[in-house]
C-alpha cells in the first residue's frame, strides 16, 4: 500500500484496455484515491466501476485535456472529493497514421493540442495546485519511444511527443526546488486499443510475436503502470527529469536474424 492516502489524477483513464486504466487501477490497488479523467465520460465511469469492484476508491471526471476550463475543473473536483493532489499522470493522447505531407493543418493542431498543450495545461495547473497546498508531489508524463526515434507516417505524433520529453526535463528544473519531481516513461509497443485501431497493427501482425522485441513479446498496460508507480513512489525520491523506456528492448539497438535462421544462398 505504497500510496495509501495519496490523491492521484490520471488522464486518459477511460480506455477499456488502455495504459491509463492500468495505471489508475494499479494506484488504487496500492491505496491511492484516484481521479480518472477522460474525454469519454462513460469510459471513466467504467474504470471507476472496475476500481470500486476491486475494493479501491476512484472518481470519474469527463473532459478534454486541451481545454483549460476542463483542466481547472478537474483539479477542483479532485481536491473536493479527495483532498489536495499528490500525483499527476499525464497519459491521454491521440495518434494517427499518414505521411506528413498529407496531414492537414486541423489534424496537426488537434494532435499538438491534445498531446502537447494538454500535458502543458495539466502540468501547469497541477504544479500551481501542489505549490499552493504545500504538496511535495510528483508528475509522470507518458511519452513514447517515438519521441526520440522518428517513425514514418507518425511524424506529427512523434513531434508532439518529443515536446513532452523537453517539457518534462524543463519542469524538473523549475519544480525541483519546490520539492516536486517530474519524470516521463516511454512505452514501446503496448497491447491497447491505440495500436489495435491503428494501421501499424497490420504491419505488426506480419512479425511473429517472438521477434517483436528482444523479450519476445509486446508490453501490457501493467508493464507501464509498474514503472509509473515506481517513479511516483518514495523509492524514486532522487529521480527527476528522467525518462524510463518501457519497450522490451525494442530500441536498444540494431537486431539481426539469429544465425541459425539465416538462409545462405549458394553462390
Ligand atoms: N499503446 C502503445 O503502444 C503506446 C506506445 C507508446 C506510447 N503510448 C502512449 O500511452 C498513452 C496511452 O495510450 P493507450 O495506448 O492506452 O491509448 P488509448 O487510445 O487506449 O487511450 C487513450 C485515452 O486517452 C483519451 N483521450 C484522447 N484524447 C483525449 C482528450 N482530448 N482529453 C481527454 N482524454 C482523451 C481517450 O479517450 C482514451 O481513453 C498515450 O500517451 C500514448 O501516446 C502508447
């Protein structure tokens, strides 16, 4: 029960098998009271129901991360229900797959509004809130391996997420003196609706599971959640401005076919 009595807010917590739901459930299982924020109010309610059924405490808040009045309301509702916020997890994001030259101005604006401005608004309001309540809290931003490793047909997504990594490190500098730690996690391929909805799934299906990562599998929401909880815990008391990869070794380096699998053609 590492988070007994702590108040946590998780954005994007309303996706059935999403990373946000896994994070919210993991915090609740360790004693936290969790505000679940999502554009899909019904998804939030389903997450809260699952947490309550498992014996935890949670509250649903519908809203859009890119709308400052929704973000302010989320902070107010969270503290009214559970007391001052201790931990913010910025997780809500969108993705789409198309070459950059086909991305419309509206699509670019929506991608950066949700994935970057949304993180900024929640970081800013939560930091104000923590400072004014004298809370030495922490913020964890869910980024992606795509923030540092460019991917074709996801340039707009990668660019928005790259901003999150610098937002994280810059805020770690500014908020460290206030006792607030700011870190990020960078998942690789995680089995959620995001990759199942996406065109990348078609590519992924062509790769045998054992070859998808050096660990021979793709990740789960709880693989990411356990790292988010570590970064939010006292065990990470001296960790700020860090980014932890949760990718099963996908980006560790170049991989070659196993020697026994290489077909040598006669010369
Ligand atoms: N799944 C992966 O392979 C993977 C890999 C790397 C990084 N990530 C990151 O993990 C995080 C969670 O992704 P996921 O795979 O669980 O995706 P998901 O699509 O299952 O969940 C995202 C959630 O965010 C919510 N959301 C979207 N726009 C919103 C908005 N404007 N306001 C409030 N909520 C909004 C959605 O309703 C949804 O519930 C994202 O930040 C994503 O970039 C995922």
